[in-house]
C-alpha cells in the first residue's frame, strides 16, 4: 500500500515543527475526552515553542489537529514512540 504523504503546517499549536511522520493507516488511537470513539492518530510531530530547551511530540488526527502532546528533553527522545503508536512504523521527515 502506498502512503500519501501529508505535510504538516510549519507550526502546530503555535510551536515550530522540527520533524514529522505521517501514515494513511493510524499509528494508533487516543481515547476521546467525551467518551466518543477513539481518535485515530495519523500524524506525529516533534515541535518546539520559541527558544525553549524542551520539545513536544504532538499526536495529530488526519487534519493535523493536535489531539495529545508530551514533553521531552530532546528531539531523539520525542521520536521514541510508546507502544500505543507502533501499529505502523514511523518514517520521520524534516521540513
């Protein structure tokens, strides 16, 4: 199956995108806050706000809307995915 590469915007939630991964098939799912069906995660992005030392990994839906985030000390740490996002291997890209 060929993946359609969906490029993210340059910034997500006000943070600059440093690296990103996309998959037509979800990397995994995140529980919805309102008890609705789980949200499929198609985009992952490592981002930084301004000149902060820490980085964030944003988990995004198919429109690059941020669904969840986590904070990391480095870009390499942020690219290490938890088990919930290993349904598809992430191929990381830089802008």
